[in-house]
């Protein structure tokens, strides 16, 4: 799993978008006119989430979050 890191003008992190792969990372950046900052992968999720680019499920180590 990868993150697209979005910073403000002061260089502070304002959002981290989960994506399932580097290709989805690149696609998300291209579609949203963001600079691709290189590979930011090999992260684990605690609970399932959705890819910010292709919307597929990224499986977390504990599975689906139950409210």
C-alpha cells in the first residue's frame, strides 16, 4: 500500500491519500495535477480502506472496521 502525501504551501502535511499501488499513486497525481514525489509504499493498514485512485479495497491486517 502507498500514500499520496499532500502538503500545503508551508510544507506541512495536510492529507495522506491511501492508494493500492505505485501505478495508482502515479495516476492519482496525474488526474489531480499533483507532483509525483516518488515511491511511498510498503505501508500496512490496520483496517480495510479504499484506494483513492481505482477504489479497490486495500485489505488491512484486522479486516473491515466494525462501527
